[in-house]
């Protein structure tokens, strides 16, 4: 999931470089959502791993 967030961020950078502001804003929005979903899933995974190892 983090890979997809990075891919959308790169797409946003390239789109912004070529002047496609709407596409860049959309790609950044998707990248932000994917990044925060990744963070939440990573924290949940770490918590369950810590509880399971107990």
C-alpha cells in the first residue's frame, strides 16, 4: 500500500511539472489517503503482534 502511495505522489509531481493542476491535486489526495491507511494498518499490525507475543 505504501508503494501505491509513492506511485501516486510521483504521478502528482510529474503532473504538476507539466501544468496539470487538477490531476496533480487528485493524485496527491489519493496518495494521502493511501498513506494514512498504511499508517493505521501498520499500527494495528504492530499492536496485534505485540499482544500475540505476550
